[in-house]
C-alpha cells in the first residue's frame, strides 16, 4: 500500500469516507440530546444556554416562566437571564406568571 492508500484506509485499515461523514448534506453533525419540556420530547445539542434563548429553541413562549424539575414535586425556577447547562434527560415545565393585585 502506498502512502496515499494508507491515508485513505486509516490506521486500522478501515475505509474512510464510506460512513455517515460525507453523505448527509444539509444536516448538522452535532450530537443531539433529548429533554422534556411540558411533557414533550425536544432534541437539541448539549451545552450552555441562556434561559430566554433555550425557551425559544424548545417552543416555550417568552411570557411564560420556566422551572427545571429536580425530583417528584421539586422544582427550581430558571430566570430568563440565567445560563443552564444541558446534558440530556432534563425535564422542564413552563407556566403562566401569576400576577399579584394589591
């Protein structure tokens, strides 16, 4: 095998360029994870998101509040300006802000 053939076949002798790498034009090659938002499964890339941006990506209206579910009956409020880290498997619920009248 010459140097060019070795490069094409890689160190393990596997042919490169015949997998998923070059044939999915128009698709993002990032790994996606699933989160649950209001009982809906949503796919998105893992990483850090500002809550207001995350809400747009997962289809939550800007005028709704968002909580992260951390256990049965346990919720953490997520202010729109906070940054959250998504790894997959997280569960969120949105709800209408309750106004107070004095």
